């Protein structure tokens, strides 16, 4: 399944130190211009989804909704995460390619 490949790529990017997670960090990185791709858990609150959708549209950062909070957190070696931002262009392109092929 493609989502497993995406979660593996997120794990690699995390180990490389190229991912920020959590609402505050994700928002800060997108607004600073360093964020290349945002991923929000499908089971995040509607308020969170709307907030990141609007912010990513404004700052022209691609956004995808994937997996659940536990899966996103698990692939990063954390407990659970509702949102994360990829800071590396290469990782972002690879993840986006897998996500686009999935849709």
C-alpha cells in the first residue's frame, strides 16, 4: 500500500532531522517559508484541518491528509501527531509523488 511507503519516507526524513511535528512547530515552519509539504492526520479535528488548509493555501505549501494520529506519530518514533511539516525539498517531492500516485 502506498501509505506505508509514505510513512516510511516520513520516518527517514525524521531520522535525517528534516521534519517538524506538532501544531505549533508546523505552523511556525510554514510561516517562516521553510516548510515544503504539510501532512495532517485524517482523524485530526475539523478545526485543525481547516486551519492548516487555509494556511497552506495562503503560503502556497502542498497539504495532504494521511493516516491517523497514531500512525503518523509511530512512523516518527513519537506517541501521536496530528500534523507535521517536511523541511527538505527532496523528501517533500518524493512523498508528494507517492501521494499523487495514490490519488
